[in-house]
């Protein structure tokens, strides 16, 4: 804390003492006035001011040390304190409270980490089961061609796999730095890979990707996380495609920023809901009608983009379609 702030705080805290000093000084000066006339009135005034300045100087250093100890206490309760300090008892109580809270927080974090570990292991085990179901469904498609039951199992299993992966990504976000590898990425190749990975969803949704991006655009980002963001947007576009035939990918460059646009002509988003689409668990009227929306996808996209130092925004018109834009920093070809 600065000198001026400590001085102001000292004067505020000692205003009662200052008031008493003033009252006592005035009383003494009146006494001298009636006894000795006005000849010696300056002596009690100078003496009282001297004592007041000495007292306030002492208090100033007391409060200054207190603020120093409190600042140290924010970092660790194991701060050093002078023996016999005026506020020693108060600081000792604060130290005990601080230590107690730290112990409780450490215990809660340990329990939270243990729960996350068990849940993560359970999800990985579930992913194994999902993979086996996928293989069985593939085999069933060959044996029972045209059976809607096999197709339904296959589709629902794909949704389950997507939800499990989304849950794992939520856990990974907490330790994002450990799973962050920025590199030079060709934007067209990234979009092409995502389109190929989502081929089944495009076919089931009867939608086709239209990639209008030149080979010359390179971005500097984490390929896996950037791909995750785009995949989430693509899945939403397919889910609410309605009568649209194409999902179009194009980009533009302004300075060192490359903006990727993902456009569909689907059912769109209501104007009053646009400001809330990135809120966690917000499904909107479209999600409620569809029944499959969790309200997590776009929230995760926004969170990941913030960590990637990118920006994601949405423009939409109800009944006419949606355009999602994601910005990336350009990576010049070496």
C-alpha cells in the first residue's frame, strides 16, 4: 500500500484520538488564557501538537507493518512477525484461520481430483464398449442390409461416443496447458480432415460440405482443439440443417487475422436467443424441439477459443440460416 493511502487510513482510524487531543488542547489553552492572559498560549499549543505528531507517527508505522503482514498473509500464513507487535493476537488468529482454510481447500481439491480420475476411467471404459458396439453394428449392416434397427443402433452409438468425448474434453480443459501444442496448420487441410471425419453425419443428415478455401492459408493454432471447435459447429449445422443442401466453408484475411466462416441455410436461431447461445446448458427453442441438445457444445467452443486466443461469433436469422465465424492468427509459410 502506498504512503498516502496508509497516511489517510491512519488519520481515519485515529480520528477519535485526534478529536480528544483537540478538545484537551483547547481546554488547556482556555485555562492559560484566563490565568495568564494570552502571553503563554503558544506553549501548550506547540506541546500538544508535538505529542499528537509523535503519536500519529507511531500509529502510522504500526498500521504500515499491519498492511505488510496482511499482504504477506495473502500468499502464505507462514509470515514472520515481530515479537510484541500490537496486533500480534489478531494476526495469529488470522494465521490459524488461513491455515485451516488452506487445509480444507487442499482436501476438497484432492477429493475432486479423485472423483475426476474415477469418472475419466469410467468414460474410457465406456468408450471401449462403444467401439465394440460400433464393430457389431458394422457387421450387422453387412448381414442385415436395409434393417432400420441396425441403423438406429449405429446412430445412437455414434451420439453416445460424441457425448463421451465431449465429457472428456471438459476434464481436459482444466489442464489445457498440458494438452496445448500450437503449430502451423493449413486451414484447407484442417477443414477437409474434419469433413472426412464427419462423413457419416453428413450422409445421415443428407448435407454436403462445400469447401471454398484456397491452399495458401496457414494458421497458427493447436490443431486438435481448433478441429474440436469446428467439429462442434459442423455437428450443430448438420443437426439443424432442415432443407439445406450444403454447409459452406470459406475464409477471409485481414492483416494477420484469418477468419473462417461456416455457413448453412438451415432453421436459424431466433434473434432474442442469439445473445445466450454460448451460455452453458442453454438449448434454446431449437434444442428443445430436437430433444438431443445438451447446451454444452457452443459453451465449450467459446471456452476453447478463449484459450486459443481466437474468437467465435454467430450471426443468424430465424428460418434462413446461420453463419459462424472463428478467427485465427496467420502463420506465414517458412
